[in-house]
C-alpha cells in the first residue's frame, strides 16, 4: 500500500497510528417462563481492543479523516437476574468471550488549541462489527471528545472519551475510552 502511495506525492498528507480502547456496552440476557413469554435482563459488559488507524489531512488541519481497523473483545453475558417464579434461560455464563473485527470511518474536529501542539477535539466515527465468528454483526455510532498532544513534529498522542451506542436488532448503549499514538508524515 505504501508502495502505491509513493507514486502520488501530493496525497501523502496524513499519518498512521496505533490505539487501544476499553469501555462498557449494554447486553441483553433473555429468559422465558413456562408459557414461553420472554423477559430481558439488561447488563453492562466490558469490552476492550487494539487497532491501527490511518489519518487523512495535514498535521496542521483542524479537520482530519480517520480510518480504523481493530480487534475487539466482548466479555460474555452473565446468567440473567430473574424474578420469582418458574423461569428458564440459556446458560449465558457458559459462553466464551467474543472476538470481533471492526472497521471504522469518521472525522476528527479541532475545537480549541493548535493541531501541532495541544488541541481539544471532537470525533465522530461510524463502525461496523463486520467480522464475528457467530454471525452477530453490529453497527456503532461513536461520538467523542478528547485531546491531542504533539511532543515532536511527527508524533501525536491522543485520548478520547466517547458515547458509543450499538445496534443489532435492538439499540444498546455504551461508552469507551481510546488512547493512542500517531506518526504524521506530511
């Protein structure tokens, strides 16, 4: 890929980076009564991951494009907290963690400060949990606020806290923190 980009010198504004993220998301554990009436126990579950990102835009631009590819691990549901009575449920606690492949595209908006020094930022990312072993794909809209700091001309550190609702049959809520470093090559 970098070989192909070397032919287009004017398109080399941007960078590459690595990041880690951790947070919680809402999961649903289902249970049923003797008449097969469904109940739902809402649980907040931890998730964490690592990934790579590409940045499109000059280091001194306030608006930059973001493209991310990451591996995310979701913790399994606990057995549901069921009310009194005769209920049954799938053994959620016997399931293993889920490893998902994610792809994201979005924007980083500079709000205050200098992009080449310290800057307060806002981010918007659209994410697809496209690679799942159990065919439980999902969609995430990630809206965050954070900061970037550039200790050197080509190095940028960033931290973002975000609200991250997921959608797969039902809308579920969550949030996460992202930390990372970028090498800017413009």
